[in-house]
């Protein structure tokens, strides 16, 4: 057979390899010579181009990149201290609740520091040297604040930079969480006194009556330096406690050093008064001289003082000025949370040195490369030709050797397949087909194809049915959850005194948010808005339990006060709550005839009221712990009044905490704006009632 498959395979391989080798050889020789000429020409022009353009380009690039970089690093630094302030403000809010309503929280003993707990994150009690340790009121306050033990431990455990967390009472007691209890024990084995009222973080928070950050100051127990923050707590207008935390200077140094851009840059951090908090320099106008506080506004360098004044306004900028007598570029950006400013500096000489060094190194590399390339050009061309011939001969040998071996099993398989007809659909795998490669796999596939086909069909049918069943069950679960919520509007068509509307859009097929409303009797309407922790099926199950309990207890008639209802439901949810799930709830009972609304809140979002004379107003009602978090929690009621034409807007945190593509929160300000626009649109569409 002239045009056998074997001959075709051989011809095809030889032709492809020959053409490929010919092109490879020609292109290789051409590229080697062309590359040598191009490299030589490039070497002549490159240094001149670099020196002509690098200085201006480097400055333009530095202006843009330095500004972007210092803003980015300032935001990273700001995030660390925002988290610190946020955690301390949350702790302060909990301390205020504990001290305002001590009976609503369980007391917890606070132990004295012990050397046996060295290196462990522990809760400890310290007294000042003037405290009356037998004062009954002080003891009671310590027990109540001790109930926040888990929160304080989590605040320190959850932060990479926070060293400790403390609550100091005006009576001279301090409840502290840190990992160094041994430092607070004296040689006599007794706890050392801790005079919180003399520490800068405590004094600053009390004087400013708001969150306060200290400059660098010395640690009370170690010969190290730190930056501390204090948040005051007031009860009935009187100072009740100060919550504090500290960041070691070493941790601050790690963050600052991370902001350095290469070995030539220096980073400096100043507070709102121009005082250097930390600097990577140890001397000079931007240097930090030991632990002494130094203000850049008091320097003799007028240009530097002017730049600092501009930076302290909260601006972002980049300037060239003399620092320590040397031309220096300085980029600056604000750290919003602290009111501090970050400065990033590099000398003009160091910036230009990069261009000169690059030109010099490039010239050396190019000269060496051209010399080596010219010396190897002839050898490369000869080696390429020899390699091409050898590869062609070897390819011809391999094509002859394997074409026969490849074609023989295929011919045999073709014959056996042609014999399959009628009821005889069996395919026998002969020894010639046992090639150990894809041909053998194909042969065995033919042999098993008829037997496996039915099994494959049955398996596909079974898998499809199972998938449809699971999809149906999940869809039914989501439908059941939605059907549990009232979705028929108007909800009470025979009642003209009020109107209701609600909507829920879960993040998954099933979720944990829910709402409810129902008439307790002819004159009382219950309103519920809640948010279960987590998403998916577990949150959905907890939602069903929570919704059912709230409605059953409300309708039982045992309680008239929403606070009592939440207290009862909370205790029921805490029973057997091994997964530590919780739910935030806002429960209100409206007296329809008078417009009086009594509500209680278990850690939920604040309600928004619409008043004809004021528009939409966010009202801050008393908050308690989320239900399911702690057994025995107490809640307080708030009394509101709805006049004709007033509106009440209830929501979950899915509204203000919704993210856009830039990961920006929707926030309450946008929420209030959206409500106002909605009201304006409603008024434009129909006359006011």
C-alpha cells in the first residue's frame, strides 16, 4: 500500500521536523547577529538617555509615588490605632452599662497578680497606694467590672500591637489584662501599687473628657517606652472610670520601620502639636533624641516649620527643602484617628544617586555582555547547524522505528471494530493491543463500552435526581423561612389607624435576619426587628427558635413591658446554647389608640423616627446585651410617642454595613439621606396626608 498510515506518519514527521529545524536555524543565526548589533548600539545611547532624563523622571515619579505611599502607610497606621480606640470605646460603653445597672450583670472576682501566671494573658487587680481597699462601693464596682473579663481578654488577644487593656476606677482600683503579671509583684511577694490617676493616659482622658492618646512615655513597670490611650467613662455626669490600653514603642517602631521605602528613606511621626512621637533617625532636625520630647515647630529651620504647619492642617503634600543643611524631599499625610502626621523623607543626593549608579552598572553589564556575545557568535552559529543536522537524522530514525509499532495495533483494532455487527457487539482485547499506552486504553474502552453504558446512564440519572432533591430541599427551606415572616401587605386592611410594610433580602439562600408584627389585642401592636449572628442554615434555625419564643412570650400575657419579655426570652435562648449563637432584637409595643410606643433593645440598631417638624431622627434608646449571650441579662424600656403622620423605620445592620465595590460602608449618614429622598419622592408622587 503506497499511502499507508505508517508512510504518512513518517513523511509528516520528517517534513515537520525539517521545516522546524530550518526555521529554527535561520532565525537563531539571524537573532544572534541582530541582538549583538542591537546591544552594542544600545550601550552607546543608554547612559546618555539615563543621565538626561533620570533626574527629572525620578523626581516626578517620587512626587507621585511618595505621596501615594505615605498616604497608604498613614492609613495602615491609622487603622491600628482606630482599632485600638474602637475597642476601648466599646469597653467604655460596657463599663458604663455595668456601673449604671450593676444588678443586671453577674459579679466576677478579680485576682491579684501572681508570678505563677508569668507569660499568660490574665485578669489582675491593682490598687493605688492611697486606695481604701475595704471600701464596700469600690469592692462592688470591681466585681461588676470583673464581669467584663472575657471582653478585655479578647481585646488584647485580638490585637497584634496592643500590650494591655485596663479599667481604672476613681477609688484607686485598676482591673488590668496583660501577659506580664509577674512585673507587678514586689520582692516581698505583694502586688506593687499602681497610681493610675498620675499616669498621662488617665490624666489626659480626664482633662480632655474624650479619647486621648499620650506622647511616648515610660512604662510603669519596665524600662521601656510606650504610647497609651485613655477613654473616660461618665455616669450621671460624674467620672466613673477610665479605660486604657498601651502600645510598646517596639511595636510602634515595627509599624514605622515598615513604612520606610528602601534604605535611603526615613520615617517620622509627629503629634498634633508637632512633637516627634517616633523617628527612624536618632539625631538631626528630624531625629528623635533619646526619650526627650522634641517639637519640630520650635526648630530654627523656617522651611521645616512651615512644612510641619501645613502637614498639621491634615493636608497631603510633597516638598523639597533643606534638612540638616542637605536638600531633602519630604512627603507627608495625616493619621486621622490620632490627629498625628507621618513624614517620609529622602535626600536629593540619595535620590539622584540611584540614577548615577544605574547608569554605571548598566554600562558595565552591557560592555561585558557585548564582549561575551561577540566571542560566542561564531561558536553559536556552528553549534546550531550541527545540532540541526543531528536532530534531523535522529528524528528520521525514530520515525521509522515507531511508525510501525504505532500503526500495527491501530490496524488490528480497526479490523475488530469492523467485525462488530448485529448482536455480536463484543470486543476482544488481543495481545497486540496491550501496548501500555493510549491505544491499549482505547481498546479496553471499546471492550467495556457496551457493558458500562447502561451503568453510566443509571448513575447519571441517580446523581441528577439526588442533586434535584437537594436543590428542592434547600429551596423549600428558604421558602419556609420566608413564609414564616408576614409578607402580605397591607397587613391589617381593616385597620386605618396605622400602616405597615417590611422586606427581607437574605445574603444566602437562608439567613438569620427576621422581622415580625402582630396584634396582642385590639389596641396593642407588637413590632419585632432582629438579627441572628452568622448566616446559612444554622442562623436560620436559631432565627426560627428566636422568632417563635418572642411571639409566644409576648402573646402569653405574662408581661406587658418589652424589657421583661426580652429578659424571659434571653434566659430561654441561653439554655443549651452550646454554639454560643446570639440575636440582637428591637421589640416595641404600640398602644394604637394613644400612639404611645414602649420599646426595649437587646444590642440592636437604633430606631429612626420621622417627625413632621424635624424630619428623620435617629433616636438612641437604652441598649442591653444581645440575647443568648449571657443568662440573666436585664433590659431597659424606652417610651416614645407617635403622632398622626409620624413614621418608624426599623432595620438590621445589613443596611449601614453594606459595602460597595471599594469596600466602603453605606453608613448611617447615607441611610438617613436615602430616607429623606424617599420621603421627598413620596410627597412628590401623592399629596401629603
